[in-house]
């Protein structure tokens, strides 16, 4: 069974191979050649591939930068299979020393990014925070996220969305970002540096939306629904995530050709982005599925 998920990056020469769980504790690694990769038997093996230029290991993924002698489309599946086989045979991805008590505080950088939604600011962190995206509408929903629980103690925080290496904060109108950005950025930075738990996956409650995103559910869907999910994952989700949001497939009604998607984070509750996103997806699906009757209904989570 394939465990590694292939994901594109903003750099066309770099491809990410994501794991379902973290593969490093907190350190980011960069190896330029096989001699530098002594701490990573997997990276050493990858350097036997003539097109591998640089190997990065961080959080829950391995990123590989290639030389221009090949295109990723020609080799990415073979690389993913090689990584899967290496791990399945008990290979060591990275040799990490146990953290010492005085090393608990890990230097972290956090910066704020604007989003299409003026009520939402995206705080980008220099390390992976979670492998599972999670949205919290209020403090009662934060049993799985001590960080979100602490952020809700700020009176101007309305909603929280956490994914990969960022936290999207939705504010109430009583405050301006110019007044609160530094305070939130400093709090998140200190919280992460001191080893605070961002999300405890074991405490995430099962819900219908989350269940629909699982692979076993995908396998039971009709072919058109599977095509729609693949289009959303490959062409839509990366852009949405870059803006501090997320998009999830909800359903496809074959009778009236209606596709329902769920918007999270910065996309949630933003009229302009909802309209743009809905029409952009609709036109894309019509074109790629060769079906001019496709209609998209954007739901707010």
C-alpha cells in the first residue's frame, strides 16, 4: 500500500513526498550530497539516483530538488515507490539524538500574511505544526488543540484554522490587525518555541466531513466524484492553502450535476473569495470533465 503522498511545491524542480505522520521531531535537514547525508540512510539511498540534487527532510515530508536532466512526471512515481519500499523494509529515515533538557526551546520564526479575507490573518511558522488540518469555531471545540484554546482567550479571536505550518486567525471587528498582529505573532512564536502542543491527533473528534476525506471513502465513490477530488487536490487546494484556507470535497449529485465543496479558514465567510472560488472551480470542472452542466455550491464549514 502506498503511504507517501506526492505534492508539488512552488518550485517546479522540487517535489514533496509526504508521510501520514511526523518523521522528525523539530529539526529541518538539508543534504547537498551523499557525504553530507550520513544522518539519513534514506537520503543516502536517494542520492544514488543521478537526478537528485538536494534532499530536504522536515516535519512529515521529504522534499527532493532535481537536476534538469529529467522531468518529475517521468520519475516521481518510481521515487515514491522507492521511499515506500525503504520504509516498509524498516529503513531509517533520519538518525536523531534524543533532545537534551537544555535544548527544549527551539528557535522559531513566525510572520503574518494577509489573506483575501480581511478578517483573517495567516501566521506562518518555520516548522511543521500538524499533519491534519483542523478548524475551531469556539473554545468548546478545542479539546484537541491546546494552542487554539489559548488563542481563544484573546477577546478579539473569533475562529482558528491550523494546517501544516500555519495558523489562520479570524478576528472580530472590534480590533484592527495593526493593533493585534504583533501580540498574536509573539504569542504563537513563544508557544511553539517552548514545545507547546499544537494539535493532539488522538483527540480530534470524528465528524462526517473528516470521514469523507479518508482514502477508504474515496475508494467507494463513483468515478466522477474521484475525478473531482483529484482536480481539487491538484489544481485548487495548493492555491487555497497559500491564502490560509482549505477546500474539501463534500458530494456530487449526478442527477443535477451539482458539486458541493466545504470552505475552511480564510475562505470561510469571505463573500468575495467564495464567489471567485466557486466560479473558478465551476469553470475548471466544466472544462476538465467536459460537462457544461456542472454547478458548484460552496459551503462554509
